[in-house]
């Protein structure tokens, strides 16, 4: 588990920040649900994604470019 967290760049984050990143990833995956879905459900999914983006903006991610 530790090599995976290190590879994802989550090793230096607190538990709260790790949960925010995982929540963002799950919300991003939920955006792919679109086949015969009711428009109100799609609206809820988009609103959920918007909230996860707002939450992940607060996470101090360090991006290293080789």
C-alpha cells in the first residue's frame, strides 16, 4: 500500500487530504454514467463533482515534472 501511495503522491498528506483526493477520483469516475440516466440524477452527479473539485483545491499537492 505504501508504494502505491508514494507513486500517487499521497504519502505526505494527512488522512483528511487523502480522503479528499479519493473522493475526487470517485466523483470523476461517476461522471461517466450517462446511458439512460434521469436528468435529475445527472444534475446530482455534476453537483457532487463540483463539490469534490472545491474540496480537492484545498489539498496541497506537490507536482514534480522530470
